[in-house]
C-alpha cells in the first residue's frame, strides 16, 4: 500500500467510525465501544507508518482537483512534511487514549454513543487539518472541529453552565473565524492558489502584496481557535464538558490547530515584521495573564485550562521569534503531559466527588484513594513546571533558547524586540507555572481534615491510560530534542546554559515559595471550622462530574463555597487574587462592550417590530375592513333605496356637468 493511500486512510477511518457510531448507536449498542476505539487505534498505527516512511525527509505531496471553481482551483491534496507527520501521531495517541478512557469514565452515560461518534469526528477533522495541502480543505476540518466542540462541551446540556459554555465557545471561535476566512481569500488572491506549497513559493519570491494585512487577519482566527488573548475566554468555561473532552481539546485538537497553522505558514507571518511583533505581544500577555489566573482558580479543571492557555502562549512565542521547531517540540511535549493532567483530574474528581480544590484541601488521604492518579499526575505536574529531566523542561527551554537567540541579535528576519518580549514573558511564566502546579498538587493531595470518600479502584481502562501517557511525559523531551531538528530542518533544540539556569531557577523559586506559603496558610486553616463533608454516593464518574459542575452542591453543599484559608495563592497574589480569580474581569468588559449593546439592539428591534411595523400591518388590514363595513351597511336589499340612490347620483352628476359647462 502506498504512503499516499495510508495517509488518506488516517483521517478517513475515524470519520467512518463516527458515521457508523451515529447510525448504530441505538440499534446495536454493543458495537459502539469497538467502533470508538478500534478505528482510532488503527488510524494511530497508520499515522506511525506514514511518519516512519516520511522519516523527516522529502515531504509527501499529492493533489487532485475535485471540480473546476474558477480562476483559483480547490484541490483535495496532501502535504505531509516532518512535523505534520509527528503532529498526526500525537493526535492519534491522545485520541486513542481518550476513547479508551471514556469507555470507563462514561460507562453509565446514556449519551455515550453520540459522544463517542463526535470524538471520532473531532479526531478526523484535526487529522484533516494536519495532512491537508489545500487551505480550503484545511478550513473544512477547522470548522468541523468548532461544531464538534459545541456539542461535546455541551454534553451535560441539562446544566445551564454547559449550555452557556458550549454557546460561548462556538461564538468566540466563530468571531475569530470571520477575519480568518477573509485572510485566507486574500492570501489565495495574492498567491493565485489555495495550495500551501504554492503559497509558500509565492512568499519566498516576495509575491505577497499585503503581507501585514493578511497576517493580522489570519492571527484573529488563530487567537480564537488557540485561545490566545484577547479571545481566550471561552476555554476556561469549556471545562463544563466531560473531562476526556477537555483532555482532547487541550492536548491534541482544536487549540493545537491554531499553533499548527501558524507553524505551517510561518513564512507568511515572517513577511511582516509588524505581525511578528503583534504575535509576540499576544503571546506575552497570554502567558503572564493566564499564569496569574491559574494561581487563583478553585476548580481543578479551570487551573489546567488556564495552564493550557499559557503553554499555548509559549508555542506562539516560539513562532513569534521564527522557530517553528521549538514551537512544535513544545506542542508535542505539552500534548502528552496535558492529556495526562486532565485524565488524572477526572479520576480525582470521581474520587473526591467535586472539582473544588478548596474541598479537596479539607480531605485527608485522597492520594491513597487514587494512587495511580497521584503518581502520574505528579509526573505531569513536574513536566508542566519544566523541572529537569521531565519532558516539559526540554521543550520549554527550547522556546526560551530561541527567544534568547533572537534577543541577542542572531536572527535576520525577526525583529530583536520580539525576542526580548518572549524571553522576559517566558521567564516570568516559568515562575508562575511552577507556582500554580505546586499549589494544585498541595491542595489536591496534601489536604487535612475529614477522611476522603472511598469509591474503590478505578476501572482499568482509566488507570492504564494514565501510565501510558506518563512515559512520554517523563522521557519524551530527553529523547526527542536531539532528533527533532532532523524532522523540521530547523536549528538545534538543545537547551542553552543561560535559559536553562534562569528557567529552572525561577521554577524552583516558584515551587519553594508556594510550598512556604502553603505551610503558612495551613496554620491559619487549622483554626477554621471545616464542617461536615458528606461522601458522594456511588455512581459513574461522568455522573459525578455532571453534579460537580453545578457548583459542587450535591457532594459538599456550602463547604465548597467557603473561602479556603489554606490556599497559598491568596498569600502569593495578595490583592490581585480577587481579580485573577475572575480572569481580570475580561468577561465583564466583553459583556459591557458587546453583549449588552447587542441585547439592547435586539430589544429595540423587537420593540420596533411589535409597535411600529405591526402597527402598519394592522392598519393596512383595518382600513379595508372599515370600508367593507361601510359598504356592507349600504347593502340593505331595498329596491326603492337603490333607485333613490341612483336618481340622487344622476342629479349630482347633472349638476356637476352644468357647473363645469357654465364655468367654461
């Protein structure tokens, strides 16, 4: 079988599985789980074969024109270079782990068949984005992911939080997609083609007429899809969906698509120095802001959501300094440990019966209830904090090293200012990342108080996946940083001494400062009455989370709402804590600038439609009705009356004729 055929099957198999799952979900439920797992697993195997045959060498390219579309044709094409092949493997690994994990996590959920089919469709759409060689075909996968995220985030549609989160995710990402679509058409107009290879050839020859305009339009779509400032607000709210969906969105699909798109078309953005500076500023604000917000969140999944936003900021920062190798290296590394973090969080939520870190900090021996999640999540948090020798250290240091390279004036096509912006923001974020990772670990696993509820061992399908993902979280960085440049054709990704010392030093400072703050605050917490904490009754993990989403009331009542005096984030952030906890009021700003005016406009239109337009419509109907009533009164049925009226009319006409004649 040719490599091209294998590559076509990679996105096709999950798509067919999605169709079959939707058709057979009700009539043959026994086939749902095999249809969810086996095609995705097969697609992973084929993606590995494609990556092995590509081998970081000559790109695999094939195209066929579907139908004539005018001057700029749209073609069904493949373009698989080294980093596309590796990203497809990442998508396959995470999607397979999520599907296997979901068979246990949502085993009692009656909507599992539609859920599994949508996850397969989501996976297929992301693989289409990764392998596509035509921008319009890429756009199809891009938009299908947005639709799938709407349904998956709103899986627990009974809760108002899930409904609002799914709608918000859809609208915010579509807000970015409008300028993105305009930018794609402008790019194709300048290049004369939607084919990525021809677009890149046009850029290399200096054929773009409006590089800054095109780059900024495309960045709007990237900011929406990859949750970058200022269009990042949908991602924390999207935690209302099932935890496996969060793992899929955050680790390998949706948010990774924007970073992947910029990496693939990086020369387009490098053609505009202004766009690179904008990208650097966007990455810097995203990194630091999300780090502060993560340090103040109570919901364990929201902490991880803001963490994803910050790590995506690292990736866009690497792209802002023109190093797609470092960006994709961190994308691959982050995909492994972030999927592990979310899936481990799902196990913890099931065991604790709540998403609240404040409630978990009031439980003892929670780590003994979930030993697999405890150890694997510890590995993932160390990777997130970039502590050597875990994978996050190597990939994050490659980003900082790339920024240092540009800041010290060793780059030709990228302004030196972007290097300083990314380097300073990256170092500050390294401190914040270690701080909130340590805070999460301490509050979740070092709680004191009432004994944590015991729901027994987790299903094997959930715990095995955690250990599978722990392997790349621990070893991927050390094995990959020497070989990845051969796949990307980029610079050496070996960590530099300066950034390694600074980055690791700041991470250790954040870790120790948070631990010290926690020791101080636990002394205060000991004097706070904890109240009774009721264990959650037995039930499926998905059902536990569905109740936990609605403010933790079913499991813990008012205790989950109480301010946690043991939270070291309060001590570290001080007066910033209150503002960081609500995302620095950005949602309130958007509500004042956009939501309220739109609602006011809608109310005005409703008033005009009801009171003005409907009045004219009612008037137009009333006038004929009145005339009809008047004519109906004249129809008496009396012949003498009719003859009298006829004679009177004749007399009036005769008089009128005489008057006219006399006047003439």
